């Protein structure tokens, strides 16, 4: 029989480095478990949801930075809104 290890203390506390996230993650995992999701799957879902949120935040920051350094020029042929 394989020995299964549980995440150690603080494993979820590293998610996005947000204060209070372990409590929110625990509440979200509990919600999923209460709906019938196995605990391992619920933990993985919570981690994936956090990673998705972080990736979306980073993408928005990059988009904002790109738009700030390269404002849309209506005469720019690379601008998809420019009509021929």
C-alpha cells in the first residue's frame, strides 16, 4: 500500500501570497466537499482556480502595460479596428 502524504501546514498559504487566502481556500474546498467532491479533487480545484485568477491578473497587467506604451493609432495598419 502506498503511503499518501497530506499537504503540510502552509501549503495553501503560498497561493498568490494573499493574506487570508488559506481561510478562503479552506472555505471553497469545504463547499466543494459538501457538494460531494472528493477532498483531493476539491484541493486541486482550489489550487487551479487560484492559478487561473493569478494568470488572468498577470495577463491584464501585461495588456495594460502594452496599451500604455503603445497606444492605439487609428492609422496603424496593425490595428484590427482600422478599416481599409
